[in-house]
C-alpha cells in the first residue's frame, strides 16, 4: 500500500485532531505538537533534505533554547533589580514624602527602635532637601553623597550633615545599635534644616 502524500497526511491528522477526544488537549501538549511539526517542516524544506535538514533543525533548536534561556535570565535579573534596592540607596527603593518619613521615624522612636528611627529621620531630611531643590533628586543616592551635596548648599550645616550620614551608615550597614541620643540629634538637625536657607551663589 502506498503511503499517503504530505497533504493527505495533514488532512487525516486534522480530521483526527478534530475528534472530541482532542477537544481538551492541554495547551503545553498542543504547543509541543506544533513545535515538533514545525521542526519536521523545517527538515523537509532544508537544502539537501534528510540529514542536512536534521542538522539545520538541531542547530536552530539549540539557538531557540539559548535565546529562551537568555531571555529568562534577563527577565529574572531585571525583576530582581526592580524589587531589591541598592544596598547604599538612602531611600531603600521606597517613595515617601518627608512628612511620611518623619511620622515613621517618630513611631519607631516611640517603640524604642532607634536604629530604624535614625534611618527614617535622615530620609526625611533628604526628601525635604530634594523637595526644596537644595539637592538633586538622584535615584540610588547614598547618605554620604547627600551630605556632601547638601553641605555645598548649606555650608553652615556641612559638618552636622556629614555626622548624620555617618550615623545613618553605622546603624544601617555597620551593625551599630541606634540610641535615643543619636535620634534626638537627627531630629533636631531636621528641624533646623527645615528653616535653613541656602547660601547665595
């Protein structure tokens, strides 16, 4: 018996797949079947057919897998960057107003969580300085960078800002426990900075 031609085989396959038993074929199975048929078509139309077509199909399959893996790795890294703040980022990847940072700082201080309260108070200072255009609004800014730039706009506070940045780094990254005295210093600096005016250029 002569085997059916390609078009006849496709017609029979389509009729078979149209039966009720295939109506609920899972999507992964359909995709896999489509992919196998696509590879078969590629083998058939490749120059030289047969083994040459099979080699080309295998190379293309490897290329598709490599690209798919690269895309998945790229997306996972991008997602990780989006959800993980830069360790030196002053704001920790959050967007809050100065008032919200101050409220958070006061709440943490009332709970005796001094290290976190110190961090929130410096964030309030940073946000307030940004809102008043005394420092640039740069993503990923560190406490030291903030202190250096703010010190140029408000030179009378340069030393205190540098000390506040060191206190922030100590409790945030150095494992130094926060204290009520450190928080009081930060809060008092915040209050005075709110009234400060930049030097004339």
